[in-house]
C-alpha cells in the first residue's frame, strides 16, 4: 500500500511539474509582440509601422530575441485619442503585447500614459513632443514609470531651433527680429515658452506671436498680420497642419522667410503634396535619407524605400530604433516582465538612426525623455531645395547652404 501511494504521489508530482512547465515552454516559443498604435492615414504617422516592421524583420533574421520571433501588431488610431485608448486596451488584454509604440500626437500619448500606468505596460512614443509627458513621469515616478519619451521634448526642440537660428540667421544673415507662428496644440505650448526664452538670447527680438487653430484653412489674415510687423523671419511650430500654410505662403508670395519646425515637411512626399510650394521651407528634424547622422541612418532609409517605395518620415526612424531598444531591454532582462523591462529600458545606451539614445533618469526634470545635445540627439535642419531635403545645419553634416525663393525679401 505504501509503495502504491508513493508511486501515485510520484506520478502526481511529475504531472504537476509538467503542467507547471507547459505554459513556460509554450510561452518560450510564442512571438514577442510589440503593439504599434499609429496615424496610418496621416503624413507624419504613416511611416511608424513600416519602420517597426523593418527592425523586427532584421531581428528575426538573426534568430529573434531569447529564441523567440518578434511580431509587430499594428492598430490604426485614426488620429483619435479615444481610438488609441481602445487599441491600447486591446493590445494588452487580447493581443498580449509586451510593449507599445504609440503616436506622434502629444494629446494621444497623454491619453495613453495613465493606461500604461494602470496596465503596467511599457509605452514609448516615436514622435510626440509635449513636456507634459515627461513631467507626469517625474512628478509620480512609481505610477508613470512605464512611459518613455522616445522623441525630442518640445523644450529640447525649441533650444535646437534657437541654436540653428543663431548660426544660420543671426550670425550668417544678420537677422534681428522674428514672428512666432504656432498651431494651438499640447506640444506647442512648451515649445512656444522655449521660443520666447531662447530666440532673444540667440539675437532675435520677438515682434509677434501667433497661435492658430489646427483647423485653420485660410492663412491669409495670419500672414497679413505678420507682414505688418515686418519681422526678418517667421519661426514655426506646426505639425497637424503643414501643406495649407506652405501653399498659401507661396501663393501669397509672403516676403518673410520661414524657419523652425514643420513636421509634415519631414515627409518625403511633402514636395508633391504642396506642388513644389515647399521650395525654400526648412525644418528641424532628427534624420534625412541621404545624411549619415550615424552609420545606421542611410542603410535604414534605403531599406525602407526598397520595401515601401519612398523614404521614411521621421516616425519611421524612431519606430525602427525603438523596436531595437525594446528588444534589447527584453534580452538584457531575460524576460518580458514589465518592471524588469522598465529597469533595463532606463539603462538604454544605443546608437540608433537618429543618434546616441539614452533616457534621462528619475531625478531629472525630463524623466524618461531622450537626452539631447552634444554626444546624444543633436537634430539637424534641412531645407526643401529642388525637390530634395538638403541638410543645412549643423555644418559638419550640411549638404548645402540655406537659401530662399525669389519672392522672399531679406531685409539685409
């Protein structure tokens, strides 16, 4: 009887061990899923899933991560915060993703950030800029530590625009006055605060500051108002719009040059979208297809063009880098446990397509934002010239010089 009991007990123990081992074994063969929530119908968001997919394909070709393939699961958020939240919930609860890359729209990311905290799901943005994203992490780290800001904050972008303006506009072209023209959006509030502070330090006196609705269709009165102030340059903060003000700037023959940030101009289709009105329009960016910001920039851009027929918009570069950042963190953690992933994401030291990527720490003002400045993400300024995005700043990677269309009257 004892022998039978012992035998039965052994069988039970073996069966239990097998049952406990089964999920772990099954999981080890299942793909590591990364959700990508993107504005696939928008100029700036369409490149996000493609960039992520190229990274996943490269990783899988080398054997995957921890012996598992990487799978990209894409959701079209239709540029809606509500649709983004629903997609995030589905990604976590139904599709069982291990991390989410989401949106170039700050309002969307700000809506997702509390859900990343609630569901303990690592979230990284490929394009949103608002300082409020990192501010929430800084103010309540334990709650919001699951969110990472994978693009330059508005504050960082403002400073880079001012640095470029000093070199190109003040020192070389002797400009003295500026009008700020920004869309009314979450990301431009801190951007404009930055502009107001750093443009005068760069040598440009602010003579007008216009904030307009992203739904604006007629920019004629805005340009007329700005012309009346006689600034040497218009510095922009625009993303949700881009084609319309550019076309009207050209059609109206606004004699004041534009500078700053025009996120839609980062798209390789912007020249065609504006029927060439983009000629002479510059913008801050993190990468362009023909300039080696790092050794990875041009090969990725070429791979993207070969796969999708056109070079990537800026979210393509960042989404590509972020898949590598996420999978490297999983590899180092040896797990997809979210808290272990967060700990490893915080140690990120990765050379991506846009530069050297590290995140600010919990005690920094911009907690989990990517570091900017010398040795990290320095950005660049390109200008549309003869159907090409020509890098004009910084000088060490410049392909050409800043020049404006004939209708622009430089006061100097």
